[in-house]
């Protein structure tokens, strides 16, 4: 019965009732065995539908909230964890502190429900954070995107550590102050990367403490109803879609192996493996990836995966690949490293410490995966697909803004219903798969919360007297999108127009810059902030990130940020990144303008050093609201850019709107793209 309901057109309404409309009190009063079984069944059906349903990718928050409420009914979960920490039943020696990271065994940004250990133990559901529990303390570190959310979700048992603030100690410094002499700090080595483990271990050791591997995850021992790891069917992409066969990609990796004189490489990042094999999955919310590891040698390719996914079709696609059970990867690497013929085994410093520890130090080649850089340079076929995805997304967003303008004055639109509407309209486009991240739908003060996600407790009515910000995106088979638009459905104040226009000037400044090939994005970040800095304004997030091709919406190793990353690579032609400056005034409003842009060759009068020069070209084609702009602040060059952009939007999106029979939306588009000034 439930399955039939979820496959009907009323899935959206069903989800809204079951998930978004349940208050905390209703949730806690529903903690019965029957309701628990019901939710378990609901989640399994959601997983089954996750590649076709418009709403099947946004349920994690509710399920974590349910599990938090249930754990609160079982008071003493921290006490139970501390008992495990002090016992030798599952440890060789007791530990004084236990680290619970956010990551899974692949260091994914988003994780499957079975890997939400930090959320389970703490109740905090943000995508980034680290929990540490000692005999008497429990602390959680997260960054500025999540301060407010963490304050709301953490109970009195927890101390919030606001990472990045001057008075907030690092996890290592804090541990050094609370541990006894010779303290032992435990962590599951599969959940912490080498680049995090080694410096933490070094600092603790300098203070007389020790970071030790805890092979049996202590949170899992407490999580009696922990969900199974997903095992869903795989999607096989054609060479016409990807532009390169997987054997050719493996050949390119082997060429890198030969350059480094390495005998093998271990791939652990899920998006790298999906890209390498021209396959996609549906096992992590918003990310079309599947759980797997890969080992490549000069002669062989080994894929470690739940063997139930190795169907005849998949085995035929991956002819020549040796399949292994997912959990055998650690033993395989250890055996490979013991072989006297093995020289260097290449692993990324973003791999887990568990992978690292299988290899003798004299045989480790620890450096960035070559696949990460290969994946960031899109093929012509991938770019064509991503531009098609952007066009579909533009149609859906134009429909959405028409709906907003007609419906908001009635007082019936809320942040949640607006997010649902945007998702529904996207779902009507061909080859829609899912959202690419939780929709940020925010009115007024909520817009100042950079990663705000509305729910039944925070939901506010969208009105005509405040700024509305929507940051949203989707996964289509052709590509991944990420777009932010800030609008006012009434009359913006002069100050709001000034702030918006300064953000727009920064957006244009970055979008039109010409720079030498190979320049790293952090050297361009100031261009987007310059006009804000002139009047003492700024924003606390990076200006751009890489975007995958029907892959992760946040993709490294290229980006544009004030933060320097050792793994960052220079910008090259055919990379796709975002251009998204903003400004946020606490308690009042948030402004952000985000386009996806591709890196293209620039036409320059000269070519010093023969290095070639590059610039950005927008591939997002969604109009910017002109009423938010103070045209008197724009230069002639900036007005020309805006008018050219809107002309492109009118031509490309207008044709598609007419093709899809959306004439009223087309008329709206004509008005929104009229030249400025």
C-alpha cells in the first residue's frame, strides 16, 4: 500500500504531511514500535524511488530528527558511550576521548543515513562538524554556516565550539586541556582522512597524548537500529554522454602511474570512481554515486563493491574489471603492499587513515589523486550536457518566479511550500533525477543564515515586504545545476538596492576577468569583494566551487575562495565553477547572486609567454531581477554585460519556453530581460 502511494502523483503532498508538517511534539509522541517500523519502511521506499521522485532526496533531516527524539527518550546515550570508552570489551585499552567525525569511509561531504553517526550521537544535522566526547565533556565543532542551527539542535549536554572564531580552541588544543596526563584519544580510522589524522596525532603527541585507532565503531554499537548501507541499481552512461570511454580513462591514470613510478593507485572518493567508470548511483542523498573502492595497477583494475550491484549488465560494461566484495579492500591493499615487487602505492591525502595504515611508509606515495584533476576538466560532451541541464533548470525557475509573483500576495506561500514548488517544477523536466542539495528558501532574516534550510519549526510566510533568496539546484542525467537568485516581491529599500548592486558588481567583475591559464582561484577571490570592501562590507564564504557533470554539486580541486587549499589546482579551459558573491545582514536579509560559469579562452591583443589567457562564460541562464538594481551605481561596461547576459537568456530560454508551450512564462521572460538603461 505504501509503495503504491509513494509512486503516485501525490507523493509530494504525502511527504509534506509526513515529514515537514510533524512538529517536534508530534514527533516525540509518535515514538512507538509501529511508527518506527512505518518510518523504516518509508525510508526504504524513498531509497527505491530516489532516482525518479521529485522529493526523494530531502528526507535525511527528518529521519535524523526522529532518531534524535528517540535517543532523547532513551536518556543516557552519552553515558552508554562513556561506558564503552572505559571498557575493554571492544577496545584493547580504555580511551579518555572519542572523536566522531561527519565523514564516511570515503570522506564524502554528504553521507548516507547509515553513516550519520555524528548526527545520531549529537542531534546536530549540519553537513560539517566534529563531535568529541570525554569522560565528563561533550563538544561539537562546526563553522559559521551552522552556528545558529547547532545552537538550536544541541542539548545542554553539549558545548558548541564555533570554529574559526578567535576565542575558539582547535580540537587538539581543547583536548590537551581536558585530557589526563598521557591521555588516549580514539577514533574510527576509516572516518578520518590522512590529512586530518596526521597533524592531530602530531599535536597530541607533543602534549604527551596519543591518537589511537578504534577498529570497532563505538557509535555503531549503540545504534541498534542503524540503517543498512544502501545497495541500489547503477546507471551506465554512454560514451556519447561522457566523451570518453572508461578504458581510455584508466589508460590515462596508468600513464600518471608510470610518471610517478608507482605500482598501484587506490581510489576512495566516490565521485572519482563514478566518473572513471562512466556510471552513476543513488546511494547518497543529492549525489549520484555508489559505495565502492578501486585499485588500478599497470595490468589490472579491481572494483570493490556490494556484489549485488554487479549485474550482468554492469559486468558487461566493465569487461576486464575484477570485482571484489566492498569490505575486502583493506586486506587487499595490505596484501598488495606486502608483495616485494610492489614499489610505490599511490593514495590521496584525502583517503582515510585506515587505507593509509595498510601500506608500509616506505611504499606510500601520498599526493592528490590524478582523477580529481581529470574530472574537473569537462569534455565537450559533458559541457553540452551541462548546458542542456542549465536550460531545463532555467525553464523551471522562470516558471517558479512567475508563480511566486502571482501567489505570494495571497499570503499562502511559505519558505517550505516555495521550496517544494521549485522542486516540483524541476521534476517536470525531462531526465530530472533529484535535487543537487537541500533548497535554501529564505525570506528576510533567514536569508542571512548562509546555509538555511526551512522546516516545519522555522517555516515563515514569504511576503512582499522582505527580500527572498533561493539557492537551489538539480541533478539531471545531462548535468548538475546550482543557481542562486535574490528578489523582492514588493519594493526594495534604497539600502537593499545598494547592497544588491554591490554584490552584482562583484559578480560581474569576476565573471569578466581575464587571467593567465593555470592561475589558482584563490587569487581571483578579491575581485568579487572589492565593491563591498569599498564601503566596509564583506561575506564569510568562498566565492565559487567546482561543479560536477551529473555528479557532486561541490567538486574539487578547483574553486574560488579566500581560503588557500594545498590541493587546489589552477584554472584551465573547460572547467566549470560557480561565481557567487553575497552579502548578509544578520536579522534583516541575505543577498547572493550565483551563476555556474565555464572557463573559456579569452581573446587578448598579446599572449605573453605563450601561456594563453582565460575568462569565464556564464552557462546559467536565469534573469536577474532589475528592480533590485540601482542602475546609477553601474558603469557602462557593467550595464553592457547585464544587457548582453539578459539578451542571451531571452534568446535561449525563450525558445525553449515556446517549445514547451509555456507562453505566459515567455511573456514574463520578455519583460524581465528588457535592456537596462
